[in-house]
């Protein structure tokens, strides 16, 4: 098994024709929570992430294209984990806890990712294949700027920062109704005066989804707060964010290696910056091509 790519988690992609799957495989015992703020989510097992629910750990997070159809990609990851004996222990054997989040892309019409695609992305993570960003994985068919009646490039982004003794990383599939904003507030691609992009065929074909990871030891309630901070990163780098036409969702994972000197509020503050950076990185190659 290759060296970890994202803290102590593994990440892998399957990229198809205008769509794809991104799988995050955290180490055993990773604590998780999450929050949806967009008005049109496509998710799987998200209710388990609520702080009051019994299960506080997850085995995988799957980001995919294909809207609700693309949630089937999680079936392939779940089957693979079952073969490995991973999952929440039950009298009938372990049940893998696999969270799914999907974006709406053109594969809703042409053929969304399926279980085989999810399995391939998980195997890519374990095999140590290079983890591509931009038009790769769940970001392969992503677009932005549709609130202007346009369709500018989206993609898959990642970033990593320090938070005292802990580290924070983020992976984001950016398929926003709004624009991606640079740090100065200007649109990074498209925009009212830009000539790039095409007319958007679907005003509701949106959703930005993210995974925030930290190696700090956090409780499930702490992870819920961390997911909220991830949404703060959305608000900094997307405009508009969290619309009725987006399914914006964040899952926060805490692997727990760092136990001393962890400041939860510092981790949260850094997470907001990290998610915003990851969002911008998803489209930065498109900006350079303008």
C-alpha cells in the first residue's frame, strides 16, 4: 500500500466521460459528522452523521457525478469493504458505513457512475495511483457560474494547512450555481464580462460537496462544528452559495492521531480557509487558460 495522500486517509478517482467518482478511505476508527446546507441534496447515509445518532465512525466517503443515480457508486465501495471485513460490527457481521454525496452533471442523461466505478475509485486509492484534480474524479463533469445563465468550468480541488500541532485537508467537487471567487472577490472563471463558457442547459444542475479531514482527535459533535466551518469556506469562495438549486454538503473526518495541544476553534478556523483554497484550486487551471 502506498503512502497516505491526505493525512492518514487514502483518496482515489475513477474518471469517465464527463463524470466520475472520488473515494476517501480514512483509517479505522475515524470519527465523522456532516451538514447539508443546500436546498437540493443527493446524499446517502447522511442521517447517520447527525451528532445524536449511534454510529460515530465511517469507513468511506464517496463523491460522485450523476445526481441521485450516481449514489450507486457507493454500492461498489461498500461491497469492497465488506470483502475486506471492514465496517460497524453487528451480530451478522460488519456493515461498512459509506457516506455518499453526488453532484448533478451531464451523466444524468448519458449514463451516471455505477457500483463498478465506485469500486474502481476505491481500488485506485488503495493502489496509490496519482490523485488527480481539476477535471478528474467527481469533478470531471462539474461546472460553475450557472446563476448567470452560463456554464463555466468546475472541477475537483484539494488543499492542506496546519492548525497548531494538527493538520487539516479538504477535497471539494465544485459544481456550483454561483461563481468561484478569488481572494479579492472577483470571479476566477466566467463572470459577467468574460467570453469563456457556454449557455447553461440546466439552471438547477448544481451542488458542491466537500470532505474536510483532520488528524486531530475530535468528538462527533466537534466534527459537526468542523463541517459547519467547511460551509464557511463555501461562503468565502462561492457566490452565491447554499442556494435552493445547490445540494451543498460537507463531511468532516477526524482520524485522531494528534491528541495533545488541539484547539478545536483553531482547527475550525483553518478548515474554513482550507476549503476555500480547495474550491479555488479546482478551477485555477481554467483561469490560467483564459
